[in-house]
């Protein structure tokens, strides 16, 4: 009888240990949230307001307000990332042709005023045929206006491609972003032709692009 009771106690003990293991695995051992997503078979990830980015290249110096860009002529950084819906988006300097990256923050009043100008620039047919334009939503915060950025960029009727920065703003940091909106023009060779921040009128934008990459 004692032997049977001992076996029963051992069996109950194993059940308790197994249950405890499952509880630990289910809890993850932490309340910390993460923005890391697991790619699916077609190369996409889950829809999200932040997305993982993989960056190759040497980070650019922050632009600053000296009037001189220390990173002018430097190679642009290659980036693999995703849209808000989880579709793959890549920046491949030197392979994509001339490219303009537009870093945007949903809470930024200057960005909200600049986007309609960029839409007007496109609708007037002033975007060079060989220029790729990609908007990057970055510095996103759920305690600021116009959250979530995925709905904001759609409501603003952004007409170009969209890439999503990571929660820690890795892409913005790599490109030396220090204000919003922030634009980077890469030439056909993939080098930094021009970086600038703030609101820009359509006529001035046309002039900047013509100088940076030449007319199409």
C-alpha cells in the first residue's frame, strides 16, 4: 500500500512539474512587448505600425544646420524592410536609379503640410520619370496625434511607395535624420546627392531635384 501511495505521489508530482513548464512557456517569462515579426513563406510579415529593417552600409552623419552636408557624395545605405501591410520593400542604392526617400512622422505638423505639396508635385506631372519616391513612416508614437501611422498615411492619400521604420528608428538614424520631414536624394550611382529637412514648396523641390540628379 505504501509503495502504491508513493507511486501516486510521484505521478502527481510529474503532472505538477509538467503543468508548471507549460505555464512558463505560455507566459513567455516577460511582459515586454517586441516588434520583431516572423516572415511567412512568401517573404511578407504581419501587418504592423513598426517593422523590422535590415540595413547595410555606413551610417550617415546627422545633417545639422551648418549648411554643409558632411555626408554629401557618400554611398546610400541598402535597406530591406516592409510596408504597413507586411509586404517586402527594399532600397538598393545604385540599382534602383535615382531615389528620393521622404522620412515622415504622423504627429509632425510640417509633414502634414508637406504631403499635400508632394501630391501636387505628382499631379502636376513634375516628378521625373526616372525618380523613385519612397515615404518612410518613422518616429511613430501611440501617444501622439494621427496614430496609427498606417491609417494616417492612407488618409493623407500618399501616392508613392511606403516603407515602415523600426520602433527604434533604425533607418532614420542610419540616414542621419534630424528633423521632419526629411528628404534624401540618391543619384543614379546610389550616392547622396542632397539631404534637406523642413517644408519645401513645389517649385523649390523641382529645382533641388534638377540640380541633384539632372532633368529626366
